[in-house]
């Protein structure tokens, strides 16, 4: 086992992000297009985005604003975005920036259309001034640039084959449950600075969500009912409150960054905070917590590598599975128990649909966190869903393959129906 491979994949997939990553990716593409354009008087902005990108940008607040949507995201990217900051492209927005973006939209300069593509993550931004025009394509990953074009001349193309990139190609062959377990057991925790940073950032936004009124206030509501004696102050409820609070803040436009996992801030939150919450209650050592969160992140990355960046299925089910493994580790579970935790999660929450990024995602995060704790406790007791049931196989890795097949093959029509419903809501 090459430990450097695991450290590299952690640094690649754990990325600091400000705001929901789909509108932020749109802002990034807009900022990059503006950077490669001559002139300042922008006369036209056209955005072509895949259905999954539109779905995840329609209702989630853009950080530092009370606004949402692809048009606002691209306008802010053009007006104030710094493409060099990647997923923190909109850091430091001012009221003047927001006003300029709103004016651009009010003038009718921004048009948004569904892209004619089979890709789940595809963003094409075309902008014009009287002197110049520029086109940027971001595809497959939130900051993966496939094309930059200025005045018809190609300035930059993506990595070889980027336009044919697929989830299967992103599956790192060295990653599996056994190798992840070995790495977590043997790595020097001094090399896991990115994991420590994920704990610090995601705890900070969790605290913010508990202290302030964001979105549906799922985390604050759980805490309030605990104080009233309606909910018990148990392990699962504590984890649900802390994790949901972080999602509340993030989905409602908090200006605090989070550590994302596999392109999603909510996945980063729900792979981190449930494990941290359980670690608090169990009073585990710092080293054990770091190893447990590392396990959670890597299991999430492993599954998402096969599952794909975007899907009609909720990504919190995947990061919740990672969290369940981390919680099992905190409770002194071994590799056999971790595999049972995976089976329990996949037999429980598989099928939760993604109907776009929004305040309500905090409820789904809360549900998956509860399932993560329950699945871990069942696994510690030696109970795991059997291979005779549903999509579960004898080998947990094959169960993961079945989940990913449902996400990649079986949910295509569901994705179309969800987007159609979202775009054509009745009065």
C-alpha cells in the first residue's frame, strides 16, 4: 500500500468551499470567462447548464446574499468573482457587488438554458462585450475546466479526455474497504492536516447554525426540543442536531467556508460532524477521532468515485455511510463491523431522492445522520443486513456497486421527472 496515494486523494477531494458547489461552479465559470474577455461593458451572458446543475442551483442561497439561481450566480462571478480562488470564488462579496449583479439581470443581459448534454455536471458560459467574446466550459467536476476560448481562439483545453470523463474513470483502483482500513490504522496522524482542517471548519459552521437562525433551523429545533424534554439528549440526537445545524447555515447562505468532500459541502459536513459529535460524547482521544474522521472521508470518497459527482439520489446517503463507518471505529469496531455498518446503511437509506440543493437538505442530512448512528450501533452488536435482502450482497463492496448502479443507471428517468416538476411548478 502506497500511503501517498491516500494522502493525495484526501487533498484532491477535501476542498474548502464557500456556498453550495453547483451555483459556485457557475460563478467560477463566469469569473473565468470574464478573466479571458476584453472590455468591461458586458452586453450578453448565456449559460447552458445540465439538469443536475440547474436542480442544485435553483433554490439554495448564494453565500453572502439572500439570492439564489444560476443567473445570479453567474452575474456575481462576472462582477466580483476571483477564479483563482476556485470554490471560494465569491469570498468577500459586498453590497455593491450584489447590486451590480442584480442590475445585470434586470437589464435582461443574462439568459439560462438547459444544456444539450448527457453529462450530469456541465456548465457553459458565453459572455460578450462590444470588443470581445469568451466561452468557458466546466465539466464533470466543479472546477474542472474543459475549455477556455477568447474571440474564437482556444486559450486552454482540459485534461486529455475530459469531455469523455465518467464516474467509472474516476474510481481509484487502489481504494477499497480493506486498503482504507489499513491506511487508517497505520498512517501518522501528523500527515492528516487536511482532516483536522475539515473538523475545524465544519465544527465552526455547525456552531454558527446552532447560534443563529438559518433556513429551516433543523439543528436549532432539535436542540430546542431536547431542552424541553421532548427529545432525549442521546447520541443520535446530539449528532443530528450538530450536523443539521451546519447544513442549515450552509444552505441558507452563510459566508463561512466548509470542507467539502467529493464536490459537495453537505457531504463534507455529514462525513465529518456526526463522527465528531459521537467522539465528543464518548470522550475519545484526539488521535482516535482523527483516524475515525479519516475513515469516514475515505469511505465517502471511495463510494462517490463510483457513484458520480451528481445523481438523482441524495449524496448524504453516501457520506452518511462514511460517517457510520467512522462512528463504528470510535466504538472500537473492527473491519468486520465496519462492513456491517455499510450493509446496514445501504439497506436503509438507499433510494432517498435528490430534488435539488435547498434549506430542506438539512432534514435529509439529519435523517442520514440518525441512520448512521443506528447502523453503527447495530454493527457493534454484530447485526448486519443479510445478503438475502434487497440490494445487499454478501460482500459489502458488491452492495456498494449495486447502490452505484441504481444511482447511475436506474435513476436517469427519475432525474428528468424531478427537474421537470421543479421547472413547472403549479400555482
